[in-house]
C-alpha cells in the first residue's frame, strides 16, 4: 500500500482545481507530517493520477457546504 494526497480547491460556483499531487515516500504508517514526500508524484502513472483526481472531485461534489482547500489522503493498494 502507498499513501497519496491530492489538494483540491473548490469555490462557491463549484469550480474545482487540483493544486497538488503528493506521493508519500516513507512506508505506510509514518505520519504524513513526518514523512518524506514528492510533489509531483514520481512513480504514479498518469492514468492513476487521473482516476484519483476524478474520485476526489466526486467526493467534493457530495460535500455541498465545503468551500475551502481540501486534502484527500488516499491509500493505493497494488
């Protein structure tokens, strides 16, 4: 498993942009704030990054009252 993060911004008109794709380099279990990270993701394919982005946007669309920067921590099982 690998921990990945996306930072997505959404405004009041539902405009969204992913501002950062982060790949945690340390093993799973090391707190994100303490782990070595890479931005952009270095070993994650473009296809997987696109799928993660679509998933994060779907989550945001279901959070109707959230207007802020949202960080999504995702676990990727290979």
